[in-house]
C-alpha cells in the first residue's frame, strides 16, 4: 500500500518538474492580450449595435490592450506585481507544501 503511494508521488513530481519555456509564456500572454482586446471591443461596440468582429483584424484588437497597459504606469506596475506574485506562489511556496 505504501509503495503505491510513493509511485503516485513520483509521477506527480515528474509532471510538476516540466516547466514552460519563455516561448510558451510569451505565446500564452499574446493569446491572453488578444482575448482581452476582443472582449473589450465587443462590449464597447455592442452598445453601438456594431458587430466589430467582422471589421477588425488582430492588430486592431491587440493595440487597445497594449495601449491600456502603457497609458498609465500604475496599471503596468500592477500587472508586473501580479505576475511576480503568481510566480512566487507557484514556484517558491506551493512546492514546499507538496
């Protein structure tokens, strides 16, 4: 019974040791920014009864989101702070409790 439990922990630790590369993080961030841009544009233009998805390209959706990040430095600092907190949580704190 105990050996089966150890085997499960070994499988979990192997699965947990697979880390994402920088390319995968950048791709995930790019997709997240596009999704935020689409949601923001659809909500804004829905009040004007315009189907913005039929008129917009990827750059039209991506630029307002990036502009929001760099328009006010407090928003950018908060995003960097939240990314740092998530990194601290998943990389440093959670593995100590597993």
